[in-house]
C-alpha cells in the first residue's frame, strides 16, 4: 500500500502522541471531521457502541464515494446505523478475526492479519467498486476474505467468538480466587479471552443478544448432557461426548493446518 | 538424581521400544512384577481406571518400605484402592499440574515440571520418610510442592482442571463443524484442552463425579446470570460480570508472575 496516506483520529491526547511516536500513521487528529476529510476509506476501530454517533458526526465531512467500514465484532446494528451516512458513502462491514485479549497501541503488531480470516458484510445492494477496494485492502494486509450478510455473520460469530468469551468469563467467575492460584496451563488457556476489556465485550454482547442467548442455551444443554451421563455413571456416554468434542476439534485443526492458517 | 536407576513398564511393545530409543529409562519391562521388584519408588502414570488392578498386581513384588505414588488427576479413589497394597508399602498421591492435550512419548519434554505445582495427597497418617522422599523427588524435577488431603484435592482440581475440560468439550459440541472453520485464536485457546484423550478424561470425570457436577451447576449458574442480564438489556450488569472475570483472572496472572510460575 505504497503512496497511501494514513490519517488517525483519537480522542485522548496520550493515544495521539503514542501513535505519532510509534509512526503508526502520517497524521492524527483530535477533530473527527478533520480526520475523515478527503479520505477514500474510513475505518472505525472503536467500541461498537460509539459507531452510531460517529456515523452522524462524520457524514458532513465525507467526500463523494467514500468507503466506510469498521472492525467491530457484530454487524446487524452497524449496518442499521450506517443508513445515517450520506448516500454517496458506501458502508461495508469488516471483521478481521484477529487480535488478542490485550488492548492499547503498545500491543500493535504488523503481522496481526497474516493468514487471518476477514469477513466482509453487506446486504443485497453493494457498490462494486467499494467492495473491490475493501477486498484488496484486507488481502494486502494478509487476510483471507469471506463475504456474507450481517445476520449470518452475527450468528456465526456468536458461536465461534462471543459464546466462548461469555463461557470463559463464567468459568472464571465459577471458581474462588484462592482455587485459581493452583490453576495450570489448561485453565489459563481456557480462560485467556476473559481478560479482554469488559467495555468492548459489553458492546459486543449487547449488540448480538439473541444469538448469544441461543448459544448459552446450547452450551448449557451440552453441559447438562455430560452431567446427566455422570449422574447415571454412564462412562460410555461420557466418553462418547468427550470423544465427539476431540474429533470435532481435530477436524478444525486439520482444516486450519491445510489452509496454513496455523502451523504445526 | 544421579545414580538413580529408572525402570519402566509398558504393555505395548511399540511403547517399550520407543522409550528405549529415546533413552527415557535404564530398562523397561513387559512384566509388571519384574518392573517394580527392588524399587524404592513406584510411579503409576496410566489412566486412573487401571490403578486398582495395578495395586493388586504389584503388591506381591514390592520390597519393604516402597513408596508408591501416581500422577493421576483425582485422588479420593486411588487412596481407597491403595489400601490393597501391603502394609510395608507407603502410598502418597502426587499430582504434578503440568502437561498438555497431547499424548505419547513423542511429546515428552525434560522441562515439563519446571515451576509447575505438584500436590501431594495423604490422610492423617503418613510415613515421614516416604513423604520426605517424594517431596524431594518432585522438587528436584523443578516443582513447587503443596500438600493436602485427597478430598480437598479433588474439589480443588474439579474447579481448575476438570470443569474447564468439560466446559471446553461442551463448547466444541455446541457449534457445527462448518462454523468452527471460521474460529479464531480465541476459540482455539478456549477449546484446546478438549483435544485431550477421551479415555483418560473419562476416567477423571467418572472418579470425581460429585465435584464435577457441582462445578457444572455453578458454571451453568454463571452462564444464566449473563443470559438474564442480556434478556433484561442490562448493559451495566453484563459489564460488571465480565469485569469481575477480567479482574479475577488478572489477580491470578499477577500471582503466577510473582511466583515466576509464568513469565511476562
């Protein structure tokens, strides 16, 4: 992406200074209007709860045919809010499935998107040139690009990301601090994502409520299947439930190794 | 541990050959009696379900004052079964909290126990010399040694190890194979332990049923707390539940960093 001018916006002075020091952008503004003026592509990377307000604020500053996207974890509501953008702006949702539980510029990594999946979301009508630009943008960052409607995205991500987050948090909350001191690597990994910022995840959970509640019900159902087998002392059934999970995960790993998304 | 003679037992010829090739022991036998004859310390490292039978089989071959231990993940039942050992043998349970989801000699690592916690379990009466030997053994391998009764061990480990395993398996089973292809690192880590061998984990689950069922109930309770807050659209409550988990995990990480059990 040579010749591209990268302009940032940040409401905290400290963040703006850090971004300048780390050379993360060519310029960074406190004024949101100024930051999007003349932009070909605008990317929202703040908590989902701020999107509606930002769409309202930037509308008047966007030039013609600007592509607007975001990196939020839910898409149905952002698509609804994006209707407030001017008709000449083209909103397409982006969800690069990458990142960690850490937050802040100090955890920036230039290989973050290497081999990551990135989902683009849009409805029946989409501007072909905008879509082409956005696809190219993520591909040049190293992503494998997938495309789907926002509703399918939110259902899918509830299963592979939002539900695991809720499960990890519930697992941590289910044990006493004193017990957790004796936790080994198994618990540490299983609970890692529970260390993610609570405000970001509250936005995710509140903007995808039905899918996450459905996921909780399915997870509780699976937990109770195992409990029922334990109460019946049915070792064969316990074994088959555990083996089913092992085999499913093994299939997933195989797929990801083949795709070189993970290395052995 | 210079001057120590390490003798193995393995029922599969292939395992015995691999162990010899890798130089994991001075000798390895197919005959279990032969493998324990003259031993000062006998360590069971097979699935828990095999312990009762092994205790019966080795009893006649143990010399006086042999220390017998195991590396199983539950302790109440092994202590009960160990009553079948001759009076001159001293059984103390060991649980080094280390390892991975992988199985087999090819995943052997000589730094596996470095900074790991190891719990020794015994009742009111314990042979002081046996305890001293076993403590020293694990410490020389790099472990921090803790001691407690088998019932407390099983309750504690249900929370930090057995429940997470059941939760990881349930989480994998709650999603379709097709969806899992889109999983990111969050899901991969949260579900890693579900790849552990189903037979080993069936033994763990069936030998610690009450504690695991209690844990499932608590986990389901925590999941339903989050669900209730989602249904009420109570963002503040969702945020406080996620923040509670984040803070608890952060305390755990701090403890483990201070103890140098994990490195930053």
